[in-house]
């Protein structure tokens, strides 16, 4: 199958969406955005557990004053629909043994506060703030080459070579030369996690850009960072484009030295299928390494043309990845005195010994962490969340890379538990009482980052910001292949704003000599809210035709679509439950154009409000089918464990097993608190042998008194020939996984809500 578009964007991170949005709005292009993950947005997307959400890559953004270039870009690309919460005035707190230093949203107050604490360094501190501004201007000039014609860009590079000695030294070199106090040097370097390269390796240019970016404070998206992708997406759709998920681009096609299209594996349907999509403009937001090493040929004419770029990228290797502990709190962090500020917590002033940091992290005693509270920053006080990030070398988890996601073994799970506890313990030293507020926590590793974003070795910042990067010719948006452009942080600068401007550079270059003037004129014209009249094929209009209460908190909703639904048992759909809110629900049944879901209103989130208020006859939008949760075809014993609406994906699986004559291999353990919450009676005709585990009252004759996790702990099984399927609340899935792994289980298939 083949398609034709005006432009194709690989990856829906903010760089890709910015490029697509500008090509559509300014250039009038029909743009297809291809995203590998099932959720759009790249590092601006969020994930959810039991109603709560966490922002995986956006922690705060600077320079968003009204009228700033960054604010104008966000406003234009979102059609004025993206709003920002200003963080508390003292938005950063740097903590070291014997020192807690709060950073105000005013550079003059910041300087005064530093001088008050380190009076002997006053002269050097004043010079530091002047140098920050100077190096920041130098860096911005280098980035601006991506908007310039080649000749003018060449002239600017020559100027930068003559004036870049300060900016291209390492951050550590600058700090060591100007400051005597080791504590002050460490304090000024505290934000190095924002650019992912420790002081001894980072260029002072990137340090200056980040410090300068936040000198007047920080902002966070109202409603969470997923609003970025959803507001940008609507503008793309309103002009005939689309953001298509579950699309793995495998190669960029070329002819006569020009990019002409892509090969892509579409993983939305019942079977993966390969498509060829053509366009005269290709923008890669997949990162420079992926673009030149994976997507383009490395031999022949194209290989010869890109040899210099591939050599440069190899020379610029390095950087770090991270582990992130996502925490759900029982109550607002305001009870601990938190106002939404970030915490950089350190046990030592040495930021540069990554080998020791790795060892400390693995031992459960991290030395440097970043702590933030997404719910407090987004303004959503229905759920209370925290995130703790710890940075470490990108090879730290290499030994588990080849094991399947969600089933990497007991040693991996034990390590994650140890790291998670260590991160929380260190956070507790700065905020006593935090540990007691934890209701649930989940750890992501560099392998998680690589799986979802395709960043090699989980290095989510892309090409590291070392002196070598700034001394080399900028990667920029242009490539040696006609019609192919780079967007994102590798084409621009690190961080959300830098990646967005990389997308702007790619779009303006793709539009030729008129691109930048058109972009400037568009910003002057202001934002216009996009129309909702155009709906891409990927999203289907759906009408609710029935709504039935199964328990006091679980409802069965059936929608009618305009076309029949084809799916694999276990897959899910995404339903629009609010103006900008979409939620994922497993498909419980399909009957022609009808599709049924089991939806809970227990959490009180946007999905709960939707199921409470929606009435038969009302219309929404559904995107389906999505996901790869499915039965594994074998003769193994199959044990299904579920709570609540976690039963939904199993219902079509059981039907499939029955059709294949294999229902006898399956057994279900369903957990609930009371018999009134037991929904299995509604589906008795299709269930296999079932044990209902009731924790708060006596079960029926064939039931089990206790939690489903307790029943799982009593299971006798052959690890080699038993498959476990776990679906339900994230806490239950995590607990069952741990119990079963300790008992020797090796075939685990997880779907956490």
C-alpha cells in the first residue's frame, strides 16, 4: 500500500510537531506525522495510573514572558489554546550538606542572594552573570544559523570561531578559574541535569543557555504537558494533516540524491503491515544518530554524502541517561510546605564522578537527585504526584537490554526496588514526611526511555552539549540529502524550547527562502484557534448507544462507529473524554460497528467525569485499535489475573480461546473488595474456570477470602509452561509481578492501568 503527502515528519516530539504545525499553517502543506509510540508527544507526553498522570519529559520551561519568541511560538502553534502556570517565585532549591539555597525568579535578587552567602566571591559572581548573558547570546547566534541562507551561516560561523573561547571551554574550567569555593562551584553547577552533561564534560555555552533560560523564573503547562501535543495536533488536523501513532519508520527512501518518502510498519491493526509513504519533504525528529545510522543507507551514494555527518556524530558521543521514580501521594505536598518548586538534592559537591554515581545509585544510596511535583505545577489538585530523577551513565543497564520489556527478570526488578527506595530515602532528607505520604511508586530506567523514544541507550538529550559540539559546524536542520531536514534538539538546542526551535528551523528551511519571512509574519498575525471540522481517518466519530451499570463504580459503554472494527483481542482504544483529554480503555467486545468498553468512575479523573455525564446519543471521537497486549500462541497453561476493569481485555481473549478449542488451558483469578464489586457474573458464559478473590467480606462457595495477590502467592506452577497475564490497577500488577517472579515465573505479560 502506498500514500502521498506534501510532507512527512518522523516522530511526534515537540520538534516534529512544531515543524509539522508550521508547514501546515504557514506553508499550507498536508503533513503526515508518524509516531512509533501509541501516544503522541514524545517527551511531552504523559502516562497515567489509576487516574493520576506524570509528565515524562517536561519539568519546567523558561522565557515564557508575554511577547517572548518562545511564548509566541507556543501560542501560534497551539492556536492560543495552550495556557501556562507560572511557578512559585522561588522555583528552584539547591540542597547540599549544610546548605539549602533557594533561587528567586529575578536575576538581581539571585545575584544578591549569592553574594550574601559568599561575600568573598562578590566580584567573580558579578562577572559570572555578565558572562552567562554573553555566552548565551553567542549560543543563540550559533543556533540562528539554522534559519539563515548557507552563505550568511558560513560568515556567522567564522565570527563565532573568533569569539567563542569562553563559551567553548568546559563548565568546570570556567568555574574552577573564577571561583575559589568548592561549594559555590557546585552550587552554580546544580542544574547540569537540565542539559545532561556534568560540568567537566559540558560546554559553558550550554550551561549559560540553561541558567539564562531560567533567570526570570519558570512556567508549566496548565493541565499537564500532554496539552502541548494535543493543541499542536489540532492545528495540524484542521489543515488536512494527521498525527498517526504506532508507526515504526524503518527507512528513508531516496532517489537521485533526494529524499522521496519512508518505509513504515503500521502496528495499529490485527497484523503489522509495511507501507510506503511518499512526500517531497521529509523531516526527521528521530535524532541525528537514528537518522544517519538507522534510517538512511550508510553505503553507496547516500552513504558517501552522509559520511562526514556520521563521523561527526560518532566523535560527539557521550552524555547520560536517568532513572525516574514516579510517585502517587496520599495528599497534597503542600502539607510538607511545598509550593511547586523543584529540589536539587546532593550529598556531595562532586558532580563529575559518574562511575561513583552509578555505583551509589545501584547500591541504593544516590548522591544527586532532582525532585518535583507535577500536580502542583499543573494546577490539577485532584491527584497528587511527585517525580524523582537520578542521572547516571548511559551504559548502566546494558546487561538487561535484550530482555523483553515488562519481563526482564527478578534481578532487574530487585534492582529497580533498591534504586527506588534509595531515591525516596534521599528525597526524605530534604522533605521529612514525604515517604509516609507515598501511596504508589514506579521506576523507569534508561531502557524504558529507549523503548518509548528510540533514543540510543536512553540518552534523551540527544547529541551531548560538549565543547566539541559547539566547536564543530552546527548540525542544524539542513542535511546533505535534498528534501530531508532534521528537527528537535539535535537541530536546535537541548530542552523543550530548544527542540521546538529546532522544529521551527526545519520547517523554515523546508519552505525555502520564503520560509523565515513567512514564519515571522505568522507570529505577528497572532494565534487563531483551529477548526474541528476536519477529522483525520485515524480518529473515528462514535455515538454512545448504550450505558449500563455493572457495579456502583463500573459501567459498560457501547459505541457505534461509522465502519466495522477489526482488532486483536487485548488491544485498546483511545476515547476523547474532554476538550483536550483522551483516555485509553481496553476493548471488551466488538460486534460489527459496535465496540464495548468497561469504564470505572472510581478515580475521579477526566475519564470518570466522562462516564458519569455521557448519555446515549451523544457523540465523541475514538482512535483504535492500538496496543500489542495479546495472547501468546502456545500450549502453555494460561493464568489470568485481574482487578476491576482489568477484566476487559481478557473477555475477547477468552472468546478467542473458546473458538480455538483451547479454553481448558485458561483460568481466571479476579480480585475485588466485596461481592457487589464482582463483575464476573455479567460474563459467566464466556469465562474459563474462575476464582473470585474477595478481600473485605466472605466470598461465595468457589471464592477465595483475601486479595488476589494472596491467591497468586499460593499458586503452584511450572515456570517453563505457565503464562501469566496481569491486568488491573498498577499497584496490583506490580505486587503480583514481584510475587510471581520470586516464585520463579518467567512468562509474564503485563498491562497496568
